[in-house]
C-alpha cells in the first residue's frame, strides 16, 4: 500500500508559493493548508456533464501539471494518500497519467463516465470499487479537486503566468470548441465565437441540469467549466417555463408511485433517506409536519435532478424536493453538520446512469463535440465580477483608466483569492453590477 509522507515545512513553502498566484477553488477561495488535515486527496479527470471535454483537453495538453498539482494539494491537505480518478474510456490519457502518477506514489483508479459525478458521489464510486480497504486508503475522509484546479496549481508551481480558463462550449453551434479564455469573458461572446447567436439561444452554465439558462452577459469565473447552447424550442428550454409550484399538482394527477426516481437517486443509493416519490403525497397534505421523515430527507438533496430525467410520467420530482427544502429552510430546519454514514445499496452500480445515456434522454445526442485541442480566444472586453462564485465580496485593486498587464492584481485577497490579469488592457470602469470593466488592448 503506497503512502505519502506529509511534510509540514514543504507544505508551508507550497502554500506561500501559491498565495500570490491567484489560484482558487471553484468558489473563489484561496487554497490554503487544511485544518484539520484530510486523510486523502482525490483528483478528478473526467468531465461531469454531457458534451464537455474540458478535462480531456487538460489531460491531453498538461498531464504533468495535473500530476504535479495533485501532489501539491495532497501536501496542503496533510494527506497520506492521493488518488487520481480518471474516466475509463480515455485509454491513451489513462496510460500516460498512470505512468506519471507512479513516479510520485499516487494511486490511479478508473471510473465509469456516469451522472451525477459530484464530489460525494465520486467518493462513493471509489469506495464501491476499492471495497473493504477504503478506510485504510483514506477514502472515508477525502477531499476532491477537479482537473482545472489541478492544472492551475501545477502551472503556478512552474512559475507560469496566471492561467486562463479552459472551457467547453458545446451544443447547437456551427463550431463547438474547447477554448482558453480569461476570467470575465461574457458567455454570449463565447457563443458568438463558436458561430452561435446568443440572443436566439439558451445558454446553460456547467451542464443542462445545473439550473435555469443564464444570461449572455454573465461571465466566466472560477467555477466555470463548460457552456451548453441550445435553441429556444429545445425540450429542456421549454421545460424551464413550467413553474416549480405546479409540481405537487402534477404529482397528484400523474405520479403512479413507480419509485424509479427514488431507485436512481444517488443520495438514496448511498444510504440516505431521500425518497422523491414520497414527497408528492406529503406536500399535498395540509397537516404535513415539518418533522415528517419524508420532508426532512429533502435537505439531503444534491440538486442533480436525476429524478426528473428518469421519471416516466414527467412529474418533476426535483421540484417537489426543492419545494420541501424551501419549506424546511423557511422554518429554520437544517441538517446537522458532518457527513452522513455511507451505506451503499447492493444494486447501486447497475442503477448509475452513463453520460451517453443521459445525453440521449436530454435530447443532446444529435450534437457533436469534437475532441480537439483547446485554443485561445481573446475577447474585446472583460467584466471581472466583484462577487465570488461563493458569494463573497471582491475588492478592486485597480482604478479606472489604469493600464494592466499579465500578472497585475485586479482585486485584493481580503476574503477571496486575488484575481490576476491574464492579458494587457485598460480599466474602463468599476461598477457593482458590471464589475471591473477592462478593454483588451
């Protein structure tokens, strides 16, 4: 069994090296030493949504950075084990990464390209494969970092300039592509660069089930990994117009209690108490108690909306879960902190939905995403947000009229990671809504 040797002094040096580099997690927080330490760190190289090839592009162009970044993050976490989870169908990249990982005593595990693949589900996937040794290999207390974060850390340790985001732009576009763009690039500009018309389409941020379409003026930030552009008459887009408050009425008239939503729910398959098929009946009862087990379990939901995808009656179980969660939050009910005990269902593996099958169910199978190298794209203007993806304020470190160059600090690192310019430009203005507006020159 391969173990890492935590080195506190080396971890401090890595933390000091990363601090001025502007590297952040998807919520915009600076990467720091873990307190308390994690037993294992997992690096994920496997896109989480259909038509996204962001991680594949990073594995193709920067495999050494991925491995170097994973090793550094294991140091920061004080972990004794570092895992690289990579999609099993990426054969060539898997072989290359496995060879590089062996040199650094990192564990490599193939994973099936399934949905959802949030952090908790990925850990459950690994535990299911490893079996009884999962505890001694640290998977019972592990933190997950995706390929973008690994590559950012690897680049910073090389002394490279602040990295641009590598983003898949896919869907109903003449020229879908994986692009390298600065933070603050408008989604509409990305769609137009790929031949689309942003005003005649719906743009989904990080996949089709992450929520409602976003405005073309929304911009790339630390949490951006992919965009999906769909025509306004696509079934997914049309479905967004149905109010979620109609879900209890739909359930009362159409739900047949088949349990498919519950049988495929990742929370239920990992030992949680969430049963979406129960909520339609519970929510329609005027005397339903907030302490009802069916209602309380809604707080365990991870918002993957897989229940909606598999429902044969199109009842909208995810809306039922969300309504139950809102009702509980309004009454001040919350889950106790900490992870729930993991009890994997014996049929869990067979009930996982592959990304290919998900794409078919969502009506995305007709769109193609070519596996091409990422290419740079330079917008005419940037709008760097003054609020991080995690909702924390960012404080400007520049002034209107100021010239910026690659590496110039755009914000101060008071509560979030500093943002560094990745190009040359001129600050046009600073606005609470539009953020720091920069003309690219």
